[in-house]
């Protein structure tokens, strides 16, 4: 996936060099060579915007009414996420993910910021979708992309719509289509508590599909602010839970809350 970054870098150098050349008319005038730096930045932004525009145009032709997983759009989203993270100087560090052996799993994690799903997209190379709130599907460009990819909209205020989302996540796992990321707290934790109580049914997709649950913790996104000096976000795989080892999803929920609390308290 880092190929797109290399291409962007090379194109930015070429574009800024060409513009500098035509402005100066001659590379013998070293004063104009200093234009390379701001023009390089502008070129990077321009190429990023062109890539976003390309993604948007592609998604306009995909009417994903059945919310099926689309591998190509998933690839576009991951590449765009990598570009954005590089541009805003955010480095996502994954830890202990070597314990994840299965291809299709249910990822669960604490949730404190809008950066959380972006951080996950940055590190998960395997096919996967995110269970997200309906408002995110209304965001210009982004909403079209995640809808075209097959991301799952969950309306927790409606029991019927919530159940449909859970069933959709179960089908993705059961049919070995892709992995699923869900934030069991149901919303961003804006309190001083380490973690909010997990919503009932958030683990049912894994239990119904008999797929393993990867418990993760996210650090570095709470009260997130951009910095010119860069930021680091840490995502750690704490444990892989087999639903068969628990009597019910309620018992597993207690174990997961305990694992996340313990890690975030360190």
C-alpha cells in the first residue's frame, strides 16, 4: 500500500521541478531553486486532492444498496488513509499483532476519538470493514467511499436497525468475506472513566459466526490535536478470544472490558 506514497512523492518532485523551471526559465539562477520547497508542498497537496477526487468519482458509479464488501474501494480507502496520515504527520504503531493468526476476525477496541477508526485502517492490511454511526455516511466524499466499500451503519437508537447491522457483520464473518471492526462502547468516551460499559450485542457477530475476537487498546488519540512535530498513536492487540471458551457473549464482554482497562491503566 505504500506504493501510492512513493508515486505521490516522485510526482511531487517532478511537478515542483517543472514549475520552478518554467518560472525561472533557467536553472542557473539559484534563487528560483528555493521555490522547489513550497512548490513541493503544494504539489503534494494537489496530488492528494486529485486522488480524493478520483476516489469520489469511482464511488459515484457504485450503487451499493445491498452493502456488499468491495475490495477495490477498500484498497482505495486504505491508500487514502496512509496518504492523509503521512500528510498530517501521524504515525500509527501496531503492537503484538503477531498473535492474530486468523484471516477473518472481529476487532474490538476502546473508543475516544474520531482518529480511532483512521488509525485502524492505517495498520490492518487484510480486508475489513468498520461498524460506524449513520452520521459518518453523510460526510461528503468519505460517506460515499465507506458506503461503496460496504461499511456497516448502525443506528443504536433503533433496535431493529441495530439488529440489522449486527446480522450484516455476522454475515461478513460467517461467509469469510472480511474482518469487522466495532467499538463496543457504542460512542466516544468523553468521560474520565477508563472505558464505558460495552453495549449488549456488540460481540454477537463473532459468537454467531464462531469467529475469534481480537481485543485491542488504542492510546494517543484522546483529546487529539495535530502537531507540526508529529504524533504517535499506539494500537496493541491484547488477546485473541475464542467464543467457544465462553458460555455467552456477556461473559466474554466482562473479560474484554477487564483486558482493556488493565492495559489503559498502565
